[in-house]
C-alpha cells in the first residue's frame, strides 16, 4: 500500500456556507498516476465530488485546475511532477474565477475576453472560388499560436487578469488576438489594433510570464503580447 | 477598447513608451550621479554648486525630474487601478498622488534655479 494524501477544495453553494478543504487517502499502488486518475479514485470514495473532464489526454482543456499551487491539466500532469516532499497533493479550482462547485469554475469572463478579440478570420476582399491560399512561410507564422485549447490555465495564473478580468484581455485571449493579427489572410489588422491600444487590454501585462510557465501546450503568450506591442508601435510612431 | 481618462497619455501605448524612455533617462541620470560622487570623494559645496550652475546639468536634471514625474504617475496609476476598486477612493488617491508629484516637480525646479 502506498497511500497518497490528497487535500481537495470543496464547495457546494447549495449546502455549504463556506468552502473547505477535504482530506482523502488514495492508494496509488506505487504507480505514477496522472492527477485525473487520482480524482477518479476520489470520486469513487465520495461521489459528490465535482470536476470537469472529457478527453483525458490534454486535448479538450476541460480539467484545468490548481495542483500544489500551479495551474495545469490534471489529465497530463503526473504525480511525480507535482507532489511535494511531504508526499501531499493539494487540489484547488483555477484561481480568480467564481466557483460553481468544488473544482468547477465559471469561465464566463474568460470566454467574454476571448469573444472580444473577434477570434475568427476577417477579410473584406471577395472570397475566391475555392479557398484563400496562404504560402507555407505565412502559415508557419501561426505555429505556436493556433494550438491553444482555451483551458484557461494561463489567464487564471495571471495577477493582471485576477485584478482586472473585465478590462485586461488576458494571455489566452491575447495569444489568439495575435494569431489573427499574424494571419496573412486577415485584413482587419487596423481595427483589431485600434481595440487594443488602451492602458488595460494589452498593456496591463507586466511580463511576469506566469502564463508561459503553466501552459500545458508549451505556448508562449508573453511573446505574442510583445509582438502585439511591436505592431502597435509600428502603426503609431 | 477600455475607456480611461486618468492615465498619463490617454493611451496605453504612449504610457508604455513614456515609461520605457523615462526609465532610460532616469538610469542615465543615476549612473551619472553615482559616477560623479565616486570621482569626487572630497566633495564640497562650491564644487556641487558649480555642477548645478552649468546649463547642461540643469537641462539634464530637469529632464530627469520630468521623467521621474511621468514615470511615477504611470507606475502609481497602474498600482492604484489594480488594487483600489471603489471609484471614490481610487479617484481621491489619484488626486493626492498627482498633487504630490506636481508639488515635488515645482519644488525641484525651484531648487535647480534657486541656488
């Protein structure tokens, strides 16, 4: 028996007056399980435990959560990566978003900021008969941008987003914003930039790179934000 | 677009640029001051007074004061809008900070040209 001590954030607004931490003992049988496997074992011990999950392989982005203080996807985070020296695992919901129940958060404000950057191709020229073509070089510029799965690990690790979630777009939204600014087929660059030059939308980023540290897909929102600043500078000086 | 009327340059881009340019000016001024003090270990009042009597030093100092004023306002405005959520208190603190920066700036000019 190799027991893992797990402490999980619990909150059911219908029955609990305040959130609390519940302790569980999980038998890992010495295996290096993923955190999601541990949650599944806990769910068998206490079926009232609520969390989101779907693909269990780091593609859907449903099970973003805070594991021993660091955001990540439970399904692709092995115990050996997060469990501390005392052999303890602490699971909390993504920070800064309203808790719906236990590890489930309300992602409304996160999606609202994503919607704000108009995450779709805009082109005012007449559409060609088949499709808008792009050179391999131009296509390459989208690498490291399009892979985002919107798990919200980055934005909820960002203090600028915690303090001003309704004004600062956040790393996830800005990465996608740059994905369309960098797209050779998009012609709305000027309008997109005009919406971003205020002191909050982009410039509340202080470059602390928490987003880069936690991104489960290894993306770099800080670099994208720097590129947006360069575009704004090039347009305005 | 998020509307703002109390930040320094009305635009996040100009605030960002001014913050960086003023930081460079302040760094140069600091390096100069530290260097000057190191090269004048037995500094007396007439030498110090003579330094600030020169026009280039007054221009350099005034530039540094203006940079400090802009830098302080942009930085503190950011801190204030991060942490103080009630509008009344936030605006009051902004006015106090703005007033303090103005007083220090005028005082600095007076010191520069008063000697």
